[in-house]
C-alpha cells in the first residue's frame, strides 16, 4: 500500500472511531473487514494480514477504509 493510502486509512480509522466518517466508507470497511476475518491470512491478535502466509502485512482496520485499496488475494 502506498504511503498516501496508509495515511488515508489511518485518518479514516480515526474519523470512524469518533463517529464522523462517511457512512458509505464505514459500510465498505465493515464488509471488507468481515471478509478478512474469515481468511486464513488474517491475524486477529494484531488485526493484520499475515505476510508469512502470503498476505500483505497491512493493518486491516485502516486498509479496509481506503476505497482504492485491494486485497492481495482478490477477495475484495
């Protein structure tokens, strides 16, 4: 993920936590995160996509909130 998208995801996650993030983005992120949680590369202990299992290594609570982001396994 690009630095721009990392920053965007971090900002969006912060906005979501205080309840001011656009509802469409929240819905998108929630549905993506549900998919991630069912994947064998999702590491629940730190909410990352485990790079040791072929994942991207990203912090998923932020990445799923970036419209332009994508799953390395083409699940979303």
